[in-house]
C-alpha cells in the first residue's frame, strides 16, 4: 500500500540536502581562500625575511578573516535556496 509522507518531512529532507550541498561548497570556498591567502601573503612578506616567525604567523592568521566571512551567508543562502526549490516544485505540474 502506498504511504504518503507528510510535507513537513519532505521539507525537512529538502532543507537537509540543501544545507549539506551549501556546506560542502562553502567549506571548499573557505579552504581555497585561506590556502591561497596564506600562500600569497607568506611569499610576499615572510619568505625572504631573516626573522620570518611573526610574518609567517600573520600570513596564516590574516586569511582567516575573509575565509570566515564566507560563512556569514550560510543561513540566508539556505533560506533562499529552499524558497527557490519550493517555488519550483509548486510551479511544476504534478
């Protein structure tokens, strides 16, 4: 016999899938920003420095700021993508 799942479960499942996809993308973006920033700043300020400890520390810390700012849009993006998926589902003929 066919059992219909409730819309709230479908919505929760959709939210989980959207959040998981966004988490993966934002994690990769954050990783790329931090890694690239560390590399560029380290090459520019610490590589040729005779006392590289402080510049190396800064080259690892400064890219954390833009890498962390990516996560500010995490929840608004989930809400926006959820609304877009739900709108597309309601617009499609069943």
